[in-house]
C-alpha cells in the first residue's frame, strides 16, 4: 500500500482539529445566516410576499398550476420549502401538480439565505441566484409540456 | 411587534442549533477520514467521474455534505477548506453551481413525496441538470484568461 496513516497525530488531536474547524465554519455561517434570518422573518411578518404573489397568480397556468400556488412559490423562493408546503397543502393539488411544484421549488428556494451563503463561499452569487431562478421556472414550464395528464 | 421578536429569536436559536449539531460532526468526520487516509481512498475511486464534470478531489466532501444536508452545510465545510487553501475560488463556484441545483435532496424529496409527488421526477432532472450545467460552467471559466 502507499502512504500509511500519519502516526504522529493521535485520534484525539485529529478530533480536536476537526472541532476547531467546525467552530470556525459554524461562526462563519452564524455571521451570515443570523442577519438574513431576521430580514426574512421581517418580510414574513409584514406580509409583503402575499402582495407579490397576487401579481404572479395569472402566470401559474404556464406551469400547469392553479393560481393559488403563486403564494407557495413566492414563500418557497423567499423563505423555505416548509413555508411553501404549508401554503399549498390545503389546495387539493394533483400528483402532477405537486411534482411540478417540487421540481421548481427543489431547484429554486430559500434564495435570501442561500444566496448569502454562496456569497460567503466567494462563489459568484450574482450567477448562482439568476441561474437557479431561470432553471427552476424553465423546468416547471418544460415539465408541464412533457408530463402526461395523470401521473 | 412582540410576536415578531419572539418568533424570530426562537426560530434563529433553533436554526443555529441545528447548524451547530450538523456542522460539528461533519467537520470532525472530515478531519478523521483525512487523518486516516479514508477520504483519499474513496476519492481516488470516484475521481475520474468527478473530474469530467470539472471538480477537484478536495471538493468531494463539501459536495457530499451539501447533497445530503443542504447547501449551507456544504458551504460550511467548504468555507473551512477555503481557509486552509485547499479549495480555489473557481472550485467554490463549481460546487455552488452543482449544489445550487441539487442539494438537501433527501429532505426536499421526502417533503414533496409526502404531498403526492413522484420521487424520481423530483430527483433525476435536478441531478442531470446539475451535472450538465456544472460541466458547462467548468469549461466556460476554464477558457477565461486569468
């Protein structure tokens, strides 16, 4: 076999080093996630998102979705998947509709938080955010064309 | 107003608690598997596959963490690695492209399947898109002069 394990580093030292790394990553995430969380929470309480989703209602038909799912999409984009599901769970959607929503939101969700995290990674957030928005919408449109009427 | 403060504080504590509980074992597992050469062996086996897409071997663990637990956890691992100079800016970008399209796969899929979605339509298109678009991104930034 090639290189043996580095015998000079005991398991304890390795675990401690990992924990040190963990603390570094945790505080890096904390510093970015905490302010964004407060901002998103504020959006939720001010009910701005409902107003935005009203404007998107007429366009839901391009994804094979009823107008009422606009709120789920906007909540998913701005807050998270759980908020989105809470918004459509009572709408009585078909398997086809839930699947389309699942792909759209699976690709494109929690944008404030996740774009901030991508920015902290130094990973060109100005590319990642529009990419996810466009691909999410395009996939919803495509699936509506391609999927059979009943799944 | 009081509602907002209480909701936000409790939610924030829960979120950060969750991040702590996931990121600590992840980073310790990463360090242990590196210390004992386990990571090397796994990565060596799948290296050809990931290199086609444009990833280097140090990106594998952040990718796995992100695919399984979510983009923030993948980012958490990656941020630690960036500090040690193991991952470059271009690699971070490719990891973000892939994870942007394909992350927290188990949790998201289960949530939608519970609402009646068809699981493979949730997983397969996202996975293929992630591979194709990461490959395109790698070739695009590869051609750009520094």
